[in-house]
């Protein structure tokens, strides 16, 4: 197989890519621990994202992790929030949670893996389930979750069936009155765990995420079960799209709807008015091209600061009404109540998508603007711009380590949760896909047609000049 050597004019950029690979492998996948949180557990959504993003390094990691996580799905369709394994591979103490997004990350992992590798055989792999000797009490009695030593079921299903079980759980049992997925005790953002803790609150972001998954699953469903089965899920997609569109509020989509009916994400409400996730995934999903551009710039205008990007704004307080969850307990500017490298990085991908769209429309000035934005945002999240001689003492971390977040108030500019973060794998992928614009399709590396155009101060060069016309296969590491 041929390979393509890609070089940039920023040595720090190239060096950090290598360290992001190491950090993701050593600390997130092999050790699963760090100085800030000594654990060793598998986070259900965490290590799925890490390994799928590391397909750029070794697709076998993702395949193995998908099979492992599928085997930690309950017969009812929900999954662990996190789980320990024994040295012989058996499951140990684990947490069954009411968090709403966990089951769908399994499906996300599968559709991303298939798109990147072209390996459909994973759908036929058989894995078992887990089961509980007692019913899992619904909200609000066990609203946080339940830690226990659960049992291994003798029943097995294909990975394809495991995926459908996750999807059907949400579509059939976890949709709210507004046609959006219930948020329950948090979607991706664990800190928003009280929006739906009574079982009525809904997540707009999770609606976007579910739509993204369904859009990529319907062709797989038709391949496995035929056109009539596909139509069922296409109809669900249309219903979901219509529900999401009803959450548009002038220059943004809502973030969520509270148990008590309060809309979260309303301009001038004073309560989490703008959120990076919703704005980014509006672009990534592509439901409404006109609105997604507006939502993206609304978020950028509010959330992008001089050298960081906020996760949401304004910061929550313990007396915030309605009460959104434990993010309110963090001081302003800390963790999910400030900036969070994992969450805000999706804005980088959104920038690249907009650049590609304007490039196709031959609006080259706009395309260049969004290429520059993608690199600018990437720099603000990574250590590169925070470990200069002027800032290193404030930042307090090593230049080759990606932090979970950076404080945005009080001790502004200081990193926290160094060496324990889901951001490293994502930022590696965003460097390749969001900044450079490369992609992996069916195990082929495809460099973009605009590879030679600058991304702000960053310039990319490559050895093979015709790569944009002739996709080359990516060599897998041995």
C-alpha cells in the first residue's frame, strides 16, 4: 500500500500529533488512569470514542473495543456507564446509569468504524449481554444509577442486533413530548444531570446525535433487512428532524427542555444561553444549512475568547433556576461550567465542514475564512498556544500533554485534569480531519483538493501531488 507524507510549517503541530497518539493509547486505553482520577475503569462512551478516533493509527483497536462494549449491553438495551474488568477479562464492579446517550455511542462507534475501514464483517460478530437479577428502578428513584456486580447472559446477538437494540430503546421508550430524546440524567454533558431527572426533560443535542447515527445506519439496515425496514427508520428520521427544527429560536437551537417545560438555551434568559455542542452538531448533522451557519456564529461570538473556547454560557450557579445539575456546583470557569476540551473541539469539525461547502460553491473567500477558523480553534484547545514562555507558568502543564480543560475564571489559563482526558484522541482526529481536511473512507486515505491552501498560519505540504485525484490506501501499522 502507498502512504503519503504530510508535513506542516509548524513543528509544534507535528510534534503534538505524535504525543496525542501516545497519550490516548497509554493513558486512556491501556492504563485508564491519571494523577487527577485514579480508576482503571472503562468509560462506556469514553474508550469507544478514544479507540474509534485512533483508527487513524490502528483500526484493530476500535474493532476490539466495539466488541467489548457491545458485550456490556443489558438485555433491555441500555448499557453500563462504566465498568471494570478482571485480569482474565471477566466483568467486575460496574455502574448501570440513567444517562441518556450511552447506548447510542455503541452505534456511533460501529458506523464510524465501517465508514473508515469498509469492514462490514463486524456487523456479524456475536457478543453476549449482561442481565440484572432485579429490575432497574426508573427515574427518579434511582436517578443517578446503580453500582453492582451484574451477571453475564447466555444469550448472544450480532453487533448489528446490538446496535438496533440501542436505537430502538431510544426511539420506542425514551422519546419526550416534543419528539426529542429524553435527557434523563445527562446526555454527553454529565453536568446537566437535573434537566430531565424526573423523566420529562428532553435533549436537543441528543436529537442531532441520534439523527446523525440514523442517517448512517439506514443504508446498513437496508443492506441487512431490505428497503421496507429502512423506510421505518427513515420515517423516524423525518419526525426527529421536524422536532429539532421546532426548537429554532431566531439565531440558535435550544439546548434542552427542562422537566418543568422551561426552554434551555434562550437568548437573554441568563441560563446556559449558548452551547458549543448544539451549534457544532447542527453543522455536523446538516439538517438545515442556513440555520446551522447562523447557530455556529452565534456560538462562536459568545463562546470564543482570546485563548480558550467556553463549553457554554453563562456559567451556572447553585441558585440558577431552573436547576440544571451538578455543573452548578463547580465554580464559574471550572470543568463543564467553563471550557471542556473534549466538547468544544467539535466546533473544529464544524468549521471544516463549512469550509468544504463554500469551496464547492466556489466562494473561496468564505472557504478560506473557515479553514482559518478551524486551525485557530484547534490551537486554542491544545497546549501549543498555552505553553509559550509567557504562559507556561500560568498553564502549569507539559507541552506534550492534552488537558481535560482550562480554567476560564479566577486562576485563568491554568490547565486541570492533565493526562486524564478524552480530548487527546479527538484532537488528533480533528488535526487530520478538521484542520488538514483528510478523511478515511473504506481504508483509503483521501487528502482534500484544497490541501495546498493555507489554514491561517498553518501550511500543509505532501509528497504525492496527485493524491487529491487518486485516493491512496492507508497503511496499517504492524
